[in-house]
C-alpha cells in the first residue's frame, strides 16, 4: 500500500545544488585573465612613423607622447599644450621614477616641435628619452 505522508515528505525534501565551488572557479578564471592581460598604453592618435634601420626595440615605453602631422601633441589620448608637456612628464616620473619617455611623432611633423618636446622631457629629468620609428 502507498504511504501518502511519506511520499509528500520525500517530495518536499528536494535536492539542493551547491554553487559555491562554481563561484570559486569563476573568480579564479577572472583573476587569471586579469593577471595575464597586457594593457597597452596609446597616445591617442595614429601616426605614420619614420623608418630607421638602426632602431632598437624597447620592451616598455612607459610614457608616450604623440605628435601628429599638424603639430598637435597628445598624451593619454588627450590633446595637450606644449607648455604642459614638462609638468605632465614630471608627474608621470613621480609615479614611476625609472620610466622611459617615447615620442611617437609623424614623419611629416616639424622637427622643431619634436626637439622642443625632447627638451621639455629632459628638463623634467627624464633619463631615457627616445623617438619611435618603424623597421624598413
């Protein structure tokens, strides 16, 4: 004979799914992808860099300064004035003292602007200032 009370109790005692291990796994995957992702800093503009056969490969250019063909200066995807280059480089060097400065200038940029930026970087006490080129 069928026991009605026992079948009702069995129906109310449903199985639970423990999702704690699943959440732990998702957090571990999230941490893995955050740690292995490399973040690329950009100047905020596309430039046609000059070619140089003697260029050296830099592992990391921490401070990037972009100069377009019209002479506009960009840092951290934002247009800046020539007078603020030194202050921004000093501020960036205060955060990362061993950082190198890379000037990414278009090949049609006036040389005077690049030299002036180079001078402001050296006045900001940047030890390693270079100009970005591409391989021929």
